[in-house]
């Protein structure tokens, strides 16, 4: 029997009252590419933090080569065991490849860095692993796939032979993905073992030999990829539980309102020839894996991007692309994908953040009435059930759920005809999530056209129908009442025939 390179048995991790991982199990054999899959919240990221020594499990064991994992404080020992290459590279873009490979480990001569030895050592390391990257190249100028390889080479230089690849293909096109897989296979032949995390199940079948499925923070199955049909893999990820779903579907056709949003042939670098409509009082979902184009499509409708072709009309009037203010004036409200970088100005108050899109309604000739803004914000705070001291409280003091409610309040403040919600419940607690989604129902009742873009199935359950994008094209439409495994199969590009 071959000794497992990495083993996790019965690992549990809790954060306060939340159990992030209830029963984590993993057995990775030397020299294989082992896939770890599961829906968002399944426990994948938590398991990776335990396998890489960032945190210790509350229960269970992690072993390398049959030996217990190093103590958390012994970072050098962990670096010799395992490394993780994340979706967003951790290299320093302004430094050269050689500098990144040996950062904080540069060879010295008389107390100064020996640049000649540094470049020679980098070239030797890259040559050993057949990684074709110029040691003198500025790392920020490299392609994403090459930056991944630099991170892998850096991990190998510490002695690690177990590399975790966390969504490595998310920012790559088809050719770059194939080149990355070719490099992975070559490294496997040289004795490197990979844990491959991806939402794209087709990639699992292309590059992995074994797959482990997590669902609801628990281990579900581990099986050879060749022995697991795609439908069985989707079923393992989705589970068999039947959840309560809204029974709209057919009713929408009988009482269909007029089309408010009409998109025809919309194209860009991220999506291609998209047609979609959203009627008055209809909620339409957009689903797809990372890189499907769903977010870029929604952002184009809010004025953030300019498509290369096609049209979009709101109530018969062309939408102004590439101009957020003009889109707002045209009747588009938006909850952006990231409240921290796109949704909030953290140095300002709740009132400032909630009303910045409607200042023209709160004063005349460029002056905003303070009392009027406080009254208006007070109404929004009550309407959105924002738990705060008042309109003047800094938004930076709020919890994640209440901060997201402020972003939603601003989107609703302008009484939009089209409401675009991108990951509207990301990073919020369960109670806040239900409160935010309740406003989707309220918008529907008010006759607003709503577009919901999300990776969370619960966000999509309130939709009258869900469109699935795959590689930038709409490939499926699911009416309300869809089953989890059906939607997941479309999202992952699995053809059930």
C-alpha cells in the first residue's frame, strides 16, 4: 500500500457558533492531481486553511507522509510540506521573477544582495522544473498562467511537493488553461502532487485522477474520476434534499407585464451575442461559473462597461453604456459585486452613503438640506431595517449585514425601473440575508424589473427564471421550481443529454 502524501481524518472547524467544517476527510496519494469540489459554503476553503497550517482543526487529524502535521508556529516546516497558489497571485508585481522566487532569502555577499547569484539560483530552479519564465522579467508583466508557475516554483524551492491550486483557471482563457494543464502533467511526472479546486467540472475530468466532494461542510465521497459519471458528481455536490421553492413559473406567462429591459446581441470580451428580456415585475437570475461573463454582462447594464456590440433598451430607450451617472438617470439601480471596494465610502456616514445617488432630490442649486437628508435617510433605515444609531453613524462601524443594507438602500433610493443585484447577500448573516432578499419580492410587487446575479442558489430561488451563462453565452434557461442538480449541471457545463 502506498503511504498517503496528505491525510485529513474527521477534521472539524468552528468559528463561534458556526461550524465551517463538520466532517472533513481527504486522502491524497503521491504524484496525483486530486480534485476538491463542492458548492460555495461546502467547506473547501476551510479545509485548505487546515491543510496549509493557517489554522488548527478543533477535532480530527492532519498528516503528511504518515507523520503528524507540524506545529502551527513552525512556518518553515509547513513551507516544506505544502503551498497554496490562490486565484489572485501573491507575487509582488514590481519585483522580478528571481526576486519573487527568493524573497527574504536572497543570497548575500558582504552583507549585500548578490544579484548575480540570485539570478543564477532562479535560473537553476526554473530549469530544474522546466518552467520557461525569464528570471529577470518584471513579474507584473507576466501572463496570469506564468505568475501561477512562479508561485509553484517558489513553493518547490522550499521543498514542498504538495501544491494546492485554488481556482487557478478563473482568469485564464481556453489556450492558457490547456498550457497550465500541460505544465501540471509535466510536474506530476516529476513527483509533484496537486490538490485542484475548481467550479468547472469539465476541468476535473481533464486533469485529475481522483475527486473528493464536500457538501454542507461534510465529506460526501471520494472516487476515481474515471469511475464517476458527471451526473453522479453533480448529484453528490447538490444532494437529494428537496427545498421549498416559489411556485411562480407558469403564472408569469399568464400575467406577463410589458418588457422593460430588452437586450439584443450584446457582446464584449467577456460575453457574446446575449439576448435577454426582463418584464415589469419580473425577477430574472443570471448564473454561471467564475469567468462565465455573467457579472460583466450585468455591470455593462449599470454603465460600468461599454460592450463591443449589440443593444440594450430600458422601457424603449437605449441604455447609456460606459456612464454610471447616465445609467442612474435612465432608471438603473445597482448593488455592486463588492461592497467594500465598489459599494461604500467608508469614511462617510450612513446618510452620505445611502443618498449619494439622489442628492438632486434633497436640495436645489447644488446645496443639500441636512434636515431633509436625515429624514430621507431615516426612512431608508427604517425601510431596510438597518440596525444603527442614526443617519450620522459612520458606515465603517456597521456589521457586514447592515453595511450591505446601506448599499441596497442606495440602490432603492432612486426608485429604479431596473434593479441590478450582483452577489447581493455576499458575506452577510442569515437574518440579514433574508431581509435583503425580501426586498427582491418588494421590488417585484412594485413593478420593478430585477436582475439577480449570484453564485448562491438561495439568492436565485426567488427568481421567476434563471439564465445560465457558460463561456460568455446563454446556454440554458430554468423556470422557477428548478432542482438544485439541474441548475448546477447547467452552471458546470455538464450535458445530461
